[in-house]
C-alpha cells in the first residue's frame, strides 16, 4: 500500500444494502457485484468502505499499522465476542497470537491428527455399514464429526456441546447492523452464553487439555488469568461454526460436481488442493473488519483516515482477476498462490491448521470409502451476517465395492 497521492480517486459509491435478506441469501452474487464496481467501494447506507478485490485486499491485510483491527464497523462491546486477537493490534495481539498458536499447532496437532483420523474413519464406516445411505452432510457428517473430535481434544463435557454452534452463530451475527434478524439470532445464542462461561474457567479444564495449557501459561507468568480465559473463549467462538459450515459446503460442492469427485478418486494426491479449492469456493466467513488509522490508497482509490472498513474475502475468492473461471469448483485448480478465506497477514486464522486437519482427515475417510456422492434434495444455505455455510445438505453416499 502507498500513502495518499494527488492522483488517488474517491471510491465508487454503492447505494444498495449488503445486509438485506436478498444479499444474505446470495452473498456470492451480491459481493461479486460490489467487487466489480472497484477494488474499494464506499457503502453509503452504512458509511463504510469495502475492500473487494483480491490483490488490494491482500495488500491491505499486510498493512496492520495503517488498518487497525482494534475497531471496525458495527462493533459494540458485547458478551459474545472475546476481546482478544481479532480485536487487537500489536503488541498485545502478538502476545495473544503466540499463546494461542502454541496450543493450536506443534505437538498438539500431531495428537489431534491421530484422534481425528480414528474418529473420522469410525463415523464413515458406521454410516456406510448397510450400503448406500441418504444423509444430511451438515448434521450427520460435519456436525457429528466436529462436535465429537474437537471438543474431546479441548476436554469439554459431552452435555451441551451443541450449544457451541449457537454461540458461534451469535458471534458471527454480532458484526452487522442492528435489526430484528440480529435480535433473533442473539436471543438464540444467549442460551449458549452461560455454558461457554462455565466451561472456560480454570477449574473446568482437564489435565493436558488446550485450556489447561493456556492456564499453565498464567502460572509461568506469560499471561494474565482473564487473558487466558478470553483466548479459550475465542477458540470456542471461532472453532465450530466455521468448520462445520465449510465441511458441509465442501460436500455440497462435490455433490453438485460429480466429475470432480471422479477426478479426486483418480488423483487422491489432489486431496489437500481440493480442500483449499473448496474453502476458496465456499469460504466460511464472508468478511472481516478494520479501521483506517491513517489515510490509505488501494488500487488508486482513497480510503480517508478514520474510515471503517469491511474486508470482503468471500467476494475476493471469486475475483476473476485472480482465479480463472472463478465460479467453477475444480479440485485441480492451482491453489499454490493461496486464497484469503482464512484471512491474511498477522490476523491469519489462528485455527487454520486445526480446521485444515479436521476437513482433510474427514475428506480422506470419505474418499477411501465412497464411490459417488449424489445430491438427494435441495440444499439449504444458512443465513448469517458474517458467516457463510449450509445448514442442510442432503446427499446419497454410494460406497465403494
Ligand atoms: C474453515 C474454518 C475457518 C475459517 C474459514 C476461518 C476464518 C478466519 C478468518 C477469515 C480469520 C481472520 C479474521 C480477521 O483478519 O479479521 C480468522 C481468524 C481467527 N480464527 Fe478462524 N476460521 C476457521 C476456523 C477456525 C478454528 C477451527 C479456530 C479455532 C480453533 C479459529 C480461530 C480463529 C481465531 C482465534 C482468529 C483470530 C486470529 C487473529 O486475530 O490473529 N478459526 N478465521
């Protein structure tokens, strides 16, 4: 990003409403239209700027000094959003990120992989025990698997785990304009609030769990007690809706594109690439937020100092300047240049290694056992301000011989 120059132009103005029900029901169409207006677009109705195109968004996400995470459009203090990580800038962000990455990578990941693999294989074997089966890939596969494996690794009780999805749904609806829709979502999430509070205290953490490891850092003088609790809460907030949604969306993509399942079966080495393509095609998060601490210029377009900003990664994932034929799902697309579905820069998703592991392990278990995935009804997309995903994906799984 460069500093402002006299040649910079004002952003094109968008008169529509990115939070209308119409937009929430088809964010790819909507965010695509806004993206094609320019790399930065002024959203008049809410007085914020949207960074829409891949290259400029990637540049913006590098520039945390100018584009701060400590404030953003629609942000008000609330009980759902932990006040760490995604709402911090360095130097406090660095302390939080190092702490959380130390429990979501390294040796823990090796332990997770072994457990995730065993559970994924068990689940898929169970589903296919009697031959072809019709399931909802959201509830019967993604939710069943994710709510088993990750909470087990976090050391959470069995009872109440489903509340993690309601909590996540609340977290991802906070970040948008006040509306009746938002009120309903938050009322639903309120049920989960107490469970989350109860399960983030030090006394609740099982020996060796992720939570216990975070509290051990308090004993070593690296974190404050409340800081550790907020970090654990941020894992609860971001770690479940995202992965269930993206796994269900991936199976929808395969059910809609049977030739891609064939291609993957013939080339199982494409599995990691296929997952990256799936998360580009159907990202679990539509946007993030920043505030311009100083004037910025992106792609020749000016963002004035003090502006609130949305970082539109869902639309950027379909940017034709970056991805050829972006609206098609191709497991052999060259994904080596990356995507922005996990964000980019210092705020890159802290759980990306866990999310990738969960999804790849399950995809491998299904790939090794399933001949065909057929759509068995009309999938239903979930409606949420910030999150994107599917709440119902009816598919028929035909086992391999
Ligand atoms: C497919 C699943 C997931 C997707 C698509 C996703 C997406 C994202 C994105 C786009 C960001 C950047 C936010 C920003 O820059 O404003 C982010 C940050 C974050 N994610 Fe994820 N996420 C996923 C899964 C997870 C999981 C499983 C966890 C926890 C185990 C997690 C924890 C976090 C945290 C703590 C942050 C804040 C990082 C920071 O501010 O430095 N996410 N995620």
